[in-house]
C-alpha cells in the first residue's frame, strides 16, 4: 500500500471506518503520516417525554419510543439517562430498551443487529432518575457502524392498569470522527 500514489491512497482511506484508519496508520511511519486525524466527539440525542398505558392482556407489549439519528461513524460508548416511574402500585413491568438497527439493502424494513434489554432495569413505583453506560464490549455498541441507527422501545406491561411515565430521556453518544 505504501507504493500507491498518495492521491489514490487518500481516496481509499475515505472509504474506511475510523477504527480501520487507526489500524492502517499503525502499520508504518509512512502510513501514519498519510492518515487523517481521528477524534472523539459527543452527540446528544433527546427522547420525547411519554406516558403510555399497557394493554389489558398479555405481559410483553413493547412500543416504539423513538429512532435515533443515522450514525455517521463508529460508536465508542452510549450514556443514557431518564427520569421515570411506573403506575405506582401493583406489579412493576415498565422498561426501556434499545436496538441497533441496520437499514435493509433492498430498502425494506431495517434489520435488528443487537439488543440491550432492560436499559435501566424495571421502573420503580416512584419517580427516579436512572442512568446506564454501554461500552464497546456490548454488541449494541461494538457492532454499530455508519448508516445504522438506534431504535428505543418502551414497555408499560400488559394485564390491565400498567402505565409508564418518562421524561428527560438523554443519550450521549461518544463517536469517532475523521478529520481530513
């Protein structure tokens, strides 16, 4: 690769993910000098406040909460937080979870790549702030690549009377960015 014309090499590099740029740069001093700078950035995504009611029957009744933006690069870490509670009595079933989604090659429905269930555990009977950090060793982060997106789901729980309230849902995504 070192023998390639610098213009050709720079064009090849534009198609690489940030992690591959770093690895290629480690192969030699010449390659390191050719590589663009890889920096970490933080993106903030906010979910809308919600108050959902579960169905009369069943137990598992997930609903789409919101889809995050299309990823522009690899993800290093997700920090998530919410202020939430369930209906305040009876069984606790409320939860929020996240799925890493990849657009289908044929333009059809996106495909689920990985899931992180019980992002904050099960909601308490009282309003409580919940936080979690998902690092690169979990598939929901490790498998993320440019073009994917995160789908956030919530579940009040079925069986009658179940409710789930949430506000101030935040996601801080640590992502790689390439500066040419």
